[in-house]
């Protein structure tokens, strides 16, 4: 993935430790949800390194000083339903004022093509940085469709944040949207014949919401 300058694979021991537990078939809904939140916090730390900032004046108990802060109203997170919802609390723990937009998208199980069913974005999205949240970047079809939708609404500053990615998905997203910065916690081997990431973690939505 070194050929794509906009792709960051975190591959950090603490994240890898949490992903080992996340992958396990013996990890159940409560722990799964908490791990998704914690890994998202670690991804957020990295993805926010270049956020727009402003300098404010603060009165400490000792004196006044100038201090950098993340610019007000500059960030919107866009979870792709359903599984992206599990990542929102991880961002909000670190940056509670991020606005939230929702894109509803599911993969047709036969064709693997993304089907859009919902879109509600914050006012003024075209002036914000939009961070698309989806734990799984498999074929990249859902991410590309979500980003096409955001661009059609005027959004120009877009990041993608995913926990596990297949090389096929990263390659497709980085090629179709070279202007989008992609942050991935771990890169897996590939996709199986059903379009699932291997070794992966199975169906992220089902594991987060206990639907299977
Ligand atoms: C999963 C995942 C992504 C998509 C990834 O959603 O959360 O949105 O698949 O696959 P792709 O990269 O091949 O498009 P799914 O379609 O299972 O919907 P769900 O979250 O509602 O279960
Ligand atoms: N969606 C998932 O939830 N898991 C995969 O491995 C691929 C797509």
C-alpha cells in the first residue's frame, strides 16, 4: 500500500492487541462493541493530526496564553449504517462536538453492489471535513458509493476511517478517490468467495448488534 500516499495503515501493537480480541469468534456483543469504540478512539487520534485548528486565548490560573484548538463546527462524522454506528461513540469520546450525518447502505448479498437507502447530513456539510466511518472496507463498493454521495452534496474534504480492510478495497478506494485520506487499523489478506474479508471478523453489523 506504500504506492498510495493517502493511505495510513496504523499497524500499532496496542491496536493489534485489541483487534486480536475483536476477531475472535468467542468475543460477544458487549466486548465487541467496546473494542470497536476503543479502536476507533485510537484511529481518531491519528486521523485528527491534520484537522483544521484555530488559536484561542485562555486565562489559566497564572496568566493568559494562546492555545490551539480544533476549529468549531469543522468536523462531521458520517457512519455508514449499520456497522459504522459502532464507531461514533469512539470519535465523540475524544471530540464530543463532531456533528453526525448518516448514510444507509447495505451490500446486496448476491451482487455485492452497495444499495443506498438513507441519507441525512448536517447543514453546511460542504464546509466541513467529513470523516466516513465504517469498520469494514471489503470490496470498497460501499465506501466509494458513500463518498460519491458526499461529493454530490458538495463535500470536498473527506477522510475514510475503517478498522479492517482488504487490499482490494483500499486499492479501489484510493484509485477512485485519490483526494480522500484513508485511515485503516489493520490490513488483512484479502476477500473470500462471498466478498468477506479474511481472516477478518465476520459480519461487523451482526456482531455489533447481536442480530445473528
Ligand atoms: C458491511 C460493512 C460495509 C460493507 C463493506 O455492511 O459495514 O458497509 O459491508 O463491504 P464492501 O466494501 O464490499 O462494500 P453490510 O452491507 O453488511 O451492511 P450492515 O452494516 O447493515 O450489516
Ligand atoms: N462486511 C462485513 O461486515 N464483513 C466483511 O468481512 C465484509 C463486509
